[in-house]
C-alpha cells in the first residue's frame, strides 16, 4: 500500500526526464533553439542536466519500492 505513491512519482519523474531528453535531442538535431533568448550551449546544457536529473530521480523512486 505504501509503494503506490513511489510508483506514481517514479513514473512521473522518469517520463518527464525521458521526454525532456528526447525533446532536447530533437531540437539539437534540427538545429532549432532549445530556449529562446538564451545561448544555445547554455540552454542545451541546462535541459540535458535537468533531463538526466529527473530521470535519475525517477529511478531512485523506483529503487525505494
């Protein structure tokens, strides 16, 4: 019964992190800006770091089950 919130949080974080990494990769591949008004290198770096962070947080939540 206590694993329900961990499964939900893990799924939400993992899906968001994976989607952010996929979206960032698609934007970079098409040479489109990841964030408007920001240096391309900085926006790619921040999006990648946050995508990996959310994915790791999702994996951590699944590990707590």
